C-alpha cells in the first residue's frame, strides 16, 4: 500500500495523537503498518486484531483514502437525565428506605427499585452531581447548654485575643490509656507491605495523662496518674502554677467533668486568685485545643505502641512530650464564618 506524503503525515499525526479517539489512532496505525510491508500475521500481533478488521479498514482506505478511516456510525446519543427523573431519584434517595430493610441505598439497589427504568450509573451520576454519598455516615453531638453562646465566646476570645501578660492553658485528661503488649512479634514495615501487629495482646494496666496545652506557644505540660480524681486534678493545677512566674495571671480552659468542679478545686482557686477557670459548654470538646494534641499523641504513640508495663507506657508518653516541646506548634484558631452567630452547631477551622 503506497501513501502520499500528505497521507503519511496525517496518519502519523492521528496515530500519535493523545487527545483523539482511540479507534482513529488504531486505524491510522493499521494503514501505516500495511504501508511498511508488514504481513497480516505481524499486524495481528502488533494491534491485537482479527483478519476481518484488517480486511475491512484496508479496503475502506483503498476506496476512500483518509475519509474511509472515519467510523460511519457515530453511536447512540448519550442518555440525558431529565429534571423529572433527577427529582424522582433524589426523592427516593432522601425520603425512602430500601424495602429489604437495609439502612441506606446503593446505586444498583435504587435503580432496581425504580423498575429498571434507569441504570445504576445514571443514579450514580445524579448522586455525584448533588454530592450525595449514601454509604457515608457522620456523627454529631449538639450542646444542650443554655449558656452555650456566652461560654463559647469566652473560650474563643481567650484564643483570639488573650489577656496581656497572662498565660492561657487548655487542660484535660486522657483517661484509661492501656499498656498493651503484643503476644506475637511486630512485623516491620517493608516495601509493598504495611507494619503488622498480632491480634492477641497482654493488658498490663492503664493510666491517665493530664496535659496543659499553652495556647500561645504550643508547649505541653504533662503528668501521668493512676486515676483521674479531683485530687489529681488539683495537683496538676499546682504544677501549672509552679511552672509559671510567681503571681502571673493564669487562665485554664477545661471541660465540665465533675472532678473539675469539686470543693477541692474551689479551695485551690480561693488560695490562688491569679488562676481563673473557664469551662467549655457541655458536649463541646471541639472548643478545647488540648483535644487536638491528644489526637496527635494517640496517632504517634498510643495507637500502635507496644508497652511492656505501665511504667514503660509512662516513660514513652513523657519522652514524647519532651521531644515535642523542643519544637512546639500552637494551633491557628479562627472562626469559620464571622458573619454568623456562635451557636451549638457552629464550625471552626483549625490549621
């Protein structure tokens, strides 16, 4: 098969095009291989095609040249979803449950429920258009505190505009940290394989970790205790005071745990008038910055840690705190939408 210079250039362009149709590129490669004198057997191997394919397109090219390489049937027009169909899918998705007792829809299950009038891919496209993910489930907890707005504003004000010459600490305890030791050896990380832990373990006991997160510097003062009692909390507050210059004003942000509001705590506050407690609203742990740091130590040390004893767990927690304090990082706290009032359903962006 002989080609003109113009045909050769056009076929080479089509064969190497990256944004064209795959069929057009394959047709062009076929004609180029024929022009190079390759046999049908060799072309079958290179293009993974049949003799009938080679025969059909070589004859079309011979009859109509380049124009013969275009497909003569453009295919069926893509199915267009009407507003009525879209509304029906959305209504079934959001207002009904599957008849088989399932808790949520799958695209195939909903398509079958609608009588097969539309395909499951159409359902999936409608869901994607409206950002519906029926398989996802998110939890929420709204505060029932009648003074939510004033308490939240007080705490957020300490983050955004703390009093001058005062230290602000976000304080809480992480309770019942288990000292788990694995019965089987840990198989280390290797190329193509994640680190693996044995399923069985020894439980050596638990301890609690008290932490005070300095909202200005990001430094953490930590202390472990066998139990989380009011006496331990007061002892930790004494440690916070001891680590600050004498007489310095200290603001402590804490949650509504009963151990934080006992007579012992009130007595401590009476003896230390420079210490001020600020309680977050009920069910509003997201307002306490130390919870973010607790999530960090959970990921870095606790979740995958192997601890041979409770003292070993304590040693590793405190070592992590010492290393963290060499390069502490404060939380950049900002309200997501200042134009809206602070309510129990408000969101905050943390960077």
